[in-house]
């Protein structure tokens, strides 16, 4: 057998286990194939499988673990949504796309690992994962997201906080990756991110627009040496963030002057020689802004370069 068709075991509510056998030639698991198999507790997908289609295991509420082999390159939308007993998941390195709502409402999921091969992440992929405490983000080049993606809305709300670990090979933190949707913002159900770590030897070069917007429990972050640009609103609304350590000696802080972002400049700690800050930010917050007061007490001179004020260590 090479494929399991759509709805093959749909609503088989007494099904508890599935054995594919050692020499399985299964290639694909169809849409809704095991949806509502509420007593299915675990499953090992054969190494021959390359695709898991939409909602294949949706609402399998007793599923506590699942092994996805490296052969899988495609996981369809809502494939594991409402798997409320699933505690952890590691996606194979061959997966290039995490589709819409794949793990949404997995309320027991505590840890996720996004592999380096991923280039796109769909809407609400991990929304309502309320027990989430760890995100291992290894995707090298995910396309920028939009304000409508809200990948991690409501994530970690039931826990003490989420630690985000950025893999050393990640070149960019995409726009809007940790930004909630407007509805969750209004209700206060924001991603409960408290810590962001960049692995040693990070090659990250930029942080996209609105990347950590409204991560209100994030208190500090160290930007690795290779990062040369922090885009507009990257930390907008991070009302507990009071320390940013920039390891690069040439970093653009493209922060907007709007409300919650304005104060951030006052707490930029730079270990490098040069810091560039948008003129619009400085002028709107404090026309007489003196970086000497805020950068570790060091002495800096200010010059102008296009839209930026350039602060250079004396």
C-alpha cells in the first residue's frame, strides 16, 4: 500500500493503535485520514512517507507522541490541530513549509523545533499552544510574514514563559514572526516570550519589522555580532524590555518613534564602537538626546548620515 486515502479512518473513535510494518511502502497519508480518532495514543510514520495531508490527525485528542521521519517534506494545513495531549514535536529536516494551523490548539505542547530547511510558516501555525515553554528556531531563511500571520498568538499563556533559542545558522529573524494578531492584542493574549537566546557563533544579520512586537514579558536581549540592522517596530510594545546589548560595532536601530518604542533608545547598551539611530526616533523622543547618558556611561560623538544619527565612541 502506497497511500491512505482521504477520510479513510475518519471518526474511528475506538481506534487505539496503527502498525505500518517494517517494510512499509506508504508514501502519503490523505486529508482527514485519522481525524477524530480520539483514542489513538501514538503513531510512528514509516520512513517511506513524504507527505501528510490537511487535517490528517486533527482532533486526535489522546495522541501524546508522533514520530515524523526525515522523508516527510510536506505537512498539510491543520495536520495536527487540536491534538490536545501532544507534548512535543520535532519536525524533520526535509520539511520546507509549515502550513496554516498545523499545530494550532495543541494545548499540551511544551516544546517545538523548527528545522533549518523551513522557508515558509503559515497563519496560526502554533496559535493557542498555551503550554509552550520552548521554541527552537533553526530556519535559515523563512520568508517575511505579515500582520495577518499571528503564528504564535496565545502561545505559552498557561506557563511561566517561553524561551526562544535562535539557531547559529539562522541568517534573519523574519518580520512578524512572534507578533500576535490584533484580536489577541486587544484581549491581552500575547505570546508569553520571556527569553531570547542566540546560539554561539550566530550568523544572524538582521531582525525584521515587528518581529517581537508586543512580547511584553521580554526584559533583555543580546543582539549577536553579525546583526547590522534591526528593522522598524522590531520591539514595538515590548513594555518590559529595558536592555538591548548590541555586540556588533555597526548596527542600525531602525526603531520607530511611536509610543512604546520611543523609550527603547534610552536603554540601548552597545559594546561596539558605532551605533546608528533613526533621526525621527531621536528627534521625536528628545531633540537633545545624548547617547553618553545611556551607553554604559561611555563618551560618544554624534554625526549625521542620511536618515540616521551616528554615535561613535571617542
